C-alpha cells in the first residue's frame, strides 16, 4: 500500500475582486492539515489592475487577443513569482510545491470552457519550485462543470464539527458545499457574490468594493427588484451547476435609478437571497449550522441579511470555528496541489457533475 506524503505547500490565488494576490503556507498530505501559515495579500498596482479588468471576458480566439492575454499573463506571473519569493524569505518557510489558482478571465460552464491567466511553467522557472496549476481542465475535459473544487478542503477543516453542515463561500460568485453525516458531499455555485456588489459601487462610487457593507447598511432594500433579480433562469437549474460573474450583469441593470446606498443594499440583499434560496431548495438535508467564508464573511451587512433569510439556521463565520474566512480559498489551492501530487481526487459526480472522481491539476517544474 502506497503511503501518501506530506508536503510544504504555498498557495497563490488571484482574487476576483482584483485587489491583489493572496499567498499562504500550508503543511498537508492532502487529507489532513498539519500547519497553516500567515496569509498575506499583495495588492495590485492600479495599472496592473486595470490591465486585468480590460481583458475580462476575452477569449484567445484571434492572434491579437492571444497576444494581449499573453502580455497580461506574463506580467501577472512575474508579479506572483516576486510576491511568492518575498513570502518565502520573510517567513522562512521551506516550500516543496506551489499551488496556483490563476485569474479567471472567461468561464462558460455551458460550453465546458474556462480560461485563466497564469503561466505555471514560468512561475516554476522563476521560483525554482514545482508548481501545480490548471486545476479545472481535467474535470471540464471529462464533462464536469470545472467548479467548485474546494469541497475536500472544507471537509478537512470541519472534520470535528457536527454533520450535516454547509460551507458557504462568498467570493466573486457564491458557492455552497454540503457535508453529510456519512461522508457525502454536494457542492455547486449558488449565484452572485461580491462581484454583484462591487460592480455597483465601482460604477456609481468609484470604489473597489462596499467596505464593511457601510453603503448597504444605510440604504433601503427594494424587495421588488430583488424578486425580479431572483427570476433569473440560473436559480431554477438543479445542481451540479456552476456560473460566472458575467451571467448576472444584464439582470443587475434593474438597480439603475436607485440611489448609491439603496443600490448597494439591494445588490447585497440579492446575494443573500440567492444563497438562502439555493440552500433551502437544493441541499439533500437542511443543516443546522453553516460556516461562511470568503470576502463576504467580512461584510457585516451581508451576514445580517443572510441570517435574516435563514432564521432557523445558525450562520457562523469561519472565525467562529477557528479559521480565517479570507484565507480559506488560498489555503484550499495549496491543499489541492498536494492532493494532485498524491493522486487524490478533487472533483466528484455530486460536486461538478463529472462522471467519476477526478484528479486535477497540471504539474510542472
């Protein structure tokens, strides 16, 4: 019997909010987590952030597009490599492998297509470390949705918690993972996340996000608009399913005409309502407790709206369970890299709709 090995892994995750790159150290064998390091976010400079924003939704279908995407990818990868080297030097950690979740530019689950920026081979060359990247490709090639993939990490960090339970990740989009009493796992994207709120405040306030929900907390929710937004066809689809931030952009035009604060409140309520709706309708069993992670866990207004819509469920943040809400996503990236090295699956029929459990990630370096 082959014994799985323990590795010191570095996770690199480019945030959908375009604020910067998250980096963290994790010691794991891909099953249990033995040690976690401090997570840092290295902010993108304005020029780099705008370059990323300018290519969102672009596909490499023409030589011109490919050249533009390649240029941004190279600049991003060099930035990540420098940030990773500084982390390793500053925290004095020995790293066996780097897990890279590149920046998603285009995601079309219906066509089983995803395009991410992130040159794993260049990152391996610049850092002198083995790199695992492109986690979604194998699942998509086998007919899966390609996401969400973090459910095995959620299972590891909540192993001492009473089951069934659910983990809600509110990042650019939102996803939910259900963990049953007998090892069952269900996961899917519930719909919009922070991106729905961010797009509103970027357009109408020139801010990158509604920091701590301060705009939403002073606004009034337009429940009629929330109801109209909830008529999007995605919410009627049964999981496994995944989506992307662009899918709800047209619907969000319903917010136009509201004040800055009312628009922020209504967008935030839409995110909370879509999560609550999906949890109550599509999970195999309603959990008594849920853990919220991702940037949305740091938005007290969003958390209040979610608790109001789930009055019979204990809604906790990851901090309530001794975890770091924002770090979980990048920790999962490091964890998935080690699962790849140990040939352990990261996607399943009940999480992405793939035919059989799939090992994912390309190894280079």
